[in-house]
C-alpha cells in the first residue's frame, strides 16, 4: 500500500463514479455505501466520532472516558487510547510540516 495521502481529485472521481454507478445521492448515502462495502472500516468511523465528541466535551479526559463508555460500548481505557493515538498522530503531522 502507498503511504502517500490521496489527492482531492481522486476523492471527487470516486464520488462521481459512485453517483453514476449507484443510487448514491447524498453524503449520508456515500458514507453508508463506503461502510457497507468495507471501504471505510467501522472502527475508523467510531474512533473519529470519539475524538470529535472529546473535543466538543471540553471537560477532563477522565470524566469524558467514563461518560462515553456506554455510548461506544468500550472501556474507559480503550477510549483513552483512541484519543491518545489521535493526538500523537496529530503532533507527528505538525512536526513534519
């Protein structure tokens, strides 16, 4: 697999192909199609939502992890690992720029 990020032209071409070959019409349809056909792993989507919830939460990480256990059906330590992994990844990206 290539480690380089894809360009937006590839993303637009992918969307156009979806629209012409399927009944996909909205953003929700595109995401549902990608998940159903295992283009986007469900764990990636879940982790993205955890991180977004964390940044919207604005409280301490410990309280957030405990509160979100039930919502995501994960332990507080698993949720904490998702956030830590994302933040580490973000700091590496900032370092490379």
